C-alpha cells in the first residue's frame, strides 16, 4: 500500500454531499477508505459547503451512516461566513439571516444579533441554504442589500445533490438576489480557499489532498489553496465537464469514487496511457485503443490533450474506443 494515493498525503480534506454520501446512501467504499486513513494516521477533515447543518449535526449524520467523526474534523461554509461577519462587524450588530436555524445560532454565538426582517440597524445579510427559503425572506434581504448592508454568501452551489437528483442549491437563491439587486456577495465557502487552508491548518498538515465531486467548488477551492486534488464521479462532475474544465478547476487525479484513494498514485493521475492513443486533429480528439483497458484510463488520457488544445469533441477510430467513449458519455 506504500504507493497508494492515500499514503502520499498527511491529511485528506473531503467534501461530503456527492463525495462520501448522498442523502442517506453511503457510496461504496467510503466507510472502509476512511477507516484505512485513520489506521494509517492520516488526518481527516470534512469540508462542506452545506450551511444548513452545524458541525455537530454533520457528525450525527455521519454516525447514523456508520462513519466515525468528531466535530473538530468538520469545517462548514456557515462557520466561514460567520468568521467573515465577525471580522467586518462590531459586536452587537444586526445580521439578517437567510438560511437555517443553525446559521442563526452561529451568528448569535459570534456576538451578533440575528434577525429575519429588514430594519434601519441591519448591517449585513448572510445567506446559506435552507429548504424553507422563500420570497418573503428574500424580499427582506433585497431591501437590506439595497440599503447598503454587507452581503456574505456561505456558498454559491447552484445545485444540491440528493437521492432524488440535483435540486436547487444556495447559489440558485443567491442568483435571485443578484438579479434583484445587481450586487455581488462575498463568498465565504468553496471555491474560496479559506475553508481548505483552515481545515489543513487544524490538521497541522503539510501535504493535504482535497477530494470532491464538484469542479467549480471542491476542485477549484483546493487548487486555489495550492493543494493537490482528486475528482470523483459520484456526484456532479462528469467526463464531459472534466474535458471542458478551465485551468482553475482541473484536478490532478480522477477516480470513480473514494476507492481511488486505495489505488496507486500513478494509476489515478491524469496523463498519457499506453492503452489509449489520443491525437488532436481538425478540432477533435481522435482516440485509438492498443490493448485492453478500462474507461477511466481513457478519461485520464483524454484530459491532458483536451486541456492543451481546447478540443472537447472525441472520436473513436476502432470498436473499443468508440464503445468506451460512448460509456463515458463522450461519443
């Protein structure tokens, strides 16, 4: 196991929804991999953009799923947002909260006064995900922002992975206020590097690895923090999105799920593969197969040429490459 990816880092910073689990469903291998990391003395941090739960809530949910965790191992975007408010506001300032009661509690614990209606003393608006957010609270926030209140968004995830599929996330609600006010919020959570650097510092890590399913938040945040990143295909990221990724959202490694942490570092790293020949011609990636190999090996071989050339259209020249591209959704 000395060449395994999980042995190459002293801390692993995990996204949760779409990476470790989805709703009440734990992805295959997640529990075992987390256990192996603990056995080898690798620090674990759960870095989540979900602002509707406290660290204690996250721990309770993980334990319900059979995953061992402690509150000190959890870093949330709500915590990051409250830290921003604390840095910018005087104690006792009023903050209009658009979000869950856990965010209200976090604001109060920081020595600020959470409110749900706009008024002359509202100094800031903090916005996090809540399934109960509706027009009335958004209207109150709109008034406060137009009056000059500081706007802090916990995150701007457009969608939220659930067992039923992708549903509107906090970013979709942030977009409502962007449209109504023509203003931009300060984003406290991913893709800001703050969550990642804070988590790594708490683990006293010198070689952290960030793992997630979203290129625009998990991977972008890890890259912005200067960390190596692993993208898993259990949530939002797809082969097509990987090929089209801009430089700030490109992972070093790609795996189907967290089981990739057990694989050798070289086997999950993006780069050329002997079994797959990729040429760039006439604005497309031309693929040929030279020996039996799996589909993800082809994806890892495609990413480099796609990023260098800007070409994302792929064409197979033989039955094996055509079939593999089809299974990857790239045919």
